[in-house]
């Protein structure tokens, strides 16, 4: 009855669950298995994922797919190729820019573009490898009213990958910060 609300709740829950699952592994499971002390959950980080996952990204996607599905209504292979190419450029690139810059801003980083510059090429290449086949299935078989939910479920997997990519280098930087404070 209320697809935008359902889309926001579904996508947001799955997006935040991906970050939570990463924290369970990184802060609880791995340290415990290595005989190390576990860490508390980073609730500030979860809040940042919640803002993007419940409000920003699903609303952008709702507007995007509403436009895309009215502009390209057929499910022929040539139309699907166009939709996937448009999706991977016109939607994915802005979402990755928003993700890295918003996270950097909320993390009080001095240069909010640095992480974007460092991680965007690898993240975008990984995104293409993951999302191109996922979106072919989406545009070929998923009814339009279920696109955001489908993207949410695929997004859970993708967000785990994104969380992993975002975390790369963070531990080394923490170690350097500790050394610099000594």
C-alpha cells in the first residue's frame, strides 16, 4: 500500500544489517577466536549507515527507478543493456560519491574527498562486477514495484562488500595515529 515507506524500511534495515554483521565479525567474532579482547559496537557508525540506508539512498533509488522504468519499459536485451549502463553510471557513481563524502564529513575528516579519491576506483570496479549481473536479473525478471526491495537484498551483500572496502586501511591509520600521539 505504501511502497516508498516499505522501500525505505526494507533497504535501510538490510543496509544497516550489513554494517552490523561487519562489526560482529570485526569487533566480536575475530578477536574472540584469536584470544583477544572484543570491542564495543560502533553505534555512531551504525547511525551514519542508518541515515543513508533509511532515508537518502532508498529515496534516490525510488525516484531513479520510477524514471528509468517509465523511460525504458521493454525487457528486450537491448533495453536491459541500456538500463544497466545508465544505472551503473547515473545512479551508482553519485551514490558512491555521497557515501564516501558523507561518511568522511560525519567522521570529522579534514579532507572529505580523500577517502573518495583513494577508494573510488576499486569500489566502482567491484560495484560493476557485482551489480551488472544483479541488475540484468533485476530489469529482466523483477516487477518494478519490487525493484527497491530486490536492490535491498542484493544491497545487503553489496553493503557488506562496501563496508569491507571502507574499512580497508582504517586499522593502519589508527595505528599511525597512536604512534603520532606518543
